[in-house]
C-alpha cells in the first residue's frame, strides 16, 4: 500500500514560498475569465490529478485519481535505497505546492456547481534518526476566491462553499530493515481502493498502522508488499478524521476500520498482483490485476492489462442493511509509438448492486473524468488517443470516448462520455515547476427528461524548484 515514500520532494524555504504563491495567484486570476479540474507514489466532481511529473514519462492512459496495482506498495528500488541511507537532519525534505482550481459543472437536471479556490500544501519529512525512525507532517488549505452559495458541491471547498485548513499528515516511520517499513499515524496512502484521490485541492489522508516492503530487484523480479489496519479517513474537503465505516455510508454510531493486505510481482514487462480489503460487518473487497507488454517493432509497443474486482457484504451487513454482491472485470490494450498512445478498453459490471469506491478514486479502466461506468449490469467501451509533443517540451493532449450500456436498474439510463485534456508543465527556465491544465467533459444519457452534463476544469499548480 503505497505510502508516498519518496514523492520527489524538494528542499524549500519560506521566503520564496511567499513570493511564488503571490505570483501564482496573480497569474491565475485571469484563468476563470477564460471559462474552465497513497504508492511508487503517483499521482477526475471526479478523480483527475495525475502526478505532475508524468509528462516526463512514457505516455499512459491511467485516469487521474486512480492507482494501478503495480504502482502500489512503495517507490522504486533506487529511491528506496537512497532514502533509507540518508541522515535525519541533512535529509529532511520540505515540500510546498501552491494550487488554484476552477470548476464549473452543468448537471443533468440543469442545476450548476461552480467554484474557484486557491490553496495548496506545505510539509516536511525528516531523514532517519539512527537509521531507524523518521517523522513527517503536511498541512493543507483551500480558500474561496469565488463560489456562489447556490452552486455548491464542486469538491474544491467544504460544504457551504467554505474554505478549510487542516493538518492532514502527522506520522512516524520506522525502518524495520533495509527493505521493510512500518508507518504509524496520519498519512496519505495509495492503493486501488484506499488512496488519496488527489483530484481537487487537497487529498484524502488516513489514520493507520501499515507495514510495507520492497524486495528483490528488476533483474530477478521485484516484490512490492503491504498490509495493515486503516482506522479513519479525512475526506478531501474535510477537517476531521472519521471512521472508515461511517465514510463508506454505514449508519450513525457504527465504527469500523479496514484490514488490508496485498502484493505485486514485476519482472520486465510482466506485472501481476492482488490486494484485499476487509471491514467487519461492512464490506469486503478483492482486486487483482495483470499487465504484460511487448514490442511489435522497433518503434511500436503493445501494452495489455486485465483487472477484476469483487465486493460483498459481510457479518451483520451494516452498510446497506442487506446482503449484496457486485463485481466488475476489465481489459485494456494500448499501442505506444514515441509520444503517441492509442487505447481501447472494456469493462463489465454485474451482481446485485453497484460497485463502490468509498475511500478512493475508482480503479476501473473505463472510469474517466465524470462517470465510473460501474453500475450493476453496465458494460462500457472506451477509445482514447493521446500525444506528448516533442517540439513543445511538457505539452501533452488526449481525447477519449466511453459508450456505456443500460444498467440493470429500470430507473437508470445508458450514458456516454467524451473528454478532452490539454496540459503543459514547465521543466526548465524561470517557470520550472509550473503546471497548467484544462479539462472538459460532456456526458449524455438516454433519459429524454434530462440534459447533457458539461464539466469544465482549469488547474494551475506550482512546485517551487528550489526553496
């Protein structure tokens, strides 16, 4: 279960933070006028903020807010070793990020959600004292720049269009050996069904006790393993940690946490793994995924993936007050050539209830900016094309279309969604650390009494390169 062991944090100082935050605010004031969005840690209301460094990597079709199984349970081998050998004070890392985010959504019933927020995060993680213990803490804030009371619900601000500030992370990390770590406290984690869902202004964080390990190497095969107990969650727009059962939707007074354990094995272009989650009397979730890639020629590569999720009630069935069982399987194939990526995916959900994702972004291959396409009886096809421009470093675009079928419920309707995304990240020069992103989605459904849903998002993030 990824604990963001080394999210590429940079040393920073408070003086430059004030200057850079001011520059971000000044620059972002014009954005809405144009009209407008744990792990090795990565990074579409939906779950859509990919890790900002993804633009420097090979193109991929993973939606923001999702965590693939093969990216769970810790960082890369090189990052792991480097971090465990640092001295505590010399290796203390400071992380500061400023964000501004505008979201405007016209819903199916013609009501509207709209807000513009400014905020971000500031935190630190020490090196290991006596090569055994490290400490970390992160504070988050989101403050209203614009938000009419009758357009609440964007997920950028607390209910009532209120700003908020919260100490979301306070934790200790113990090095059990060079390959195994124990984390106690409040921290962001990233696995398929418990993750930070960092798709708005601030992420989910959790109160937990977790052990994770990274064993072997890329030549002989690398194992990522993790397990533990997650007691509470702080949702993205909340200042309070609440029981995982309450957050899932259990009746008032029901307090339950979640036991989780999983592993992933990777060797070359093969990756396979599974993870389970169990909350007594609430829900059990099993997820497994396998990936394989191979070259078609010197310039073309094919990547394939399969996934399966199963969810069911257990014990006293306190979540819904009745027994339920749901599942979804999916397949994905994508072809890569340089900066170009072409993707086709299919998912199919069944059982007697809709799939759920109470503590994270949803991991389904057809879960996109607005819709998850995971209702009971719903199947969906997705086609996607993306391109990262070599001529304009840091610039990437993609477009996708998902066509879903009628779900099992007679009161629900088939939906289809089209998304467009353009993102630019400055990797050098005076603007290094700046990311600007525009996202637009339009969803239509077969219900003749409703209108199309339209979702516009504008994001500006800034990571000071050397505070």
